[in-house]
């Protein structure tokens, strides 16, 4: 899945990594490595952020 966070900031979860590409004001690339058990939660969080949804998280 690929997401546009805002304007020219794009992200996707792929191969146990969150990859973020920022095009403005300068081109930057970020990679956040995930453990196997974190991939599903990362995808869910990014999907919620992409749709502007807020949720209450309980530990």
C-alpha cells in the first residue's frame, strides 16, 4: 500500500520497513525498520493517519 500523507510526502509499508519520501521543500527519504510483529500495526496506523482518523489507544 502506498499513501500520500500531505502535499508531497508519500509513504508505504514494504518488506518490514516504512518508507517515507518527502519532495518539498527538498527531497528526503526516510526508512523505519520494523520487527515482524510490528508490520500489521504500522500499516493500520498509517491507514488511520491517511484518513484523518483519531483513535484512543490503551496499553
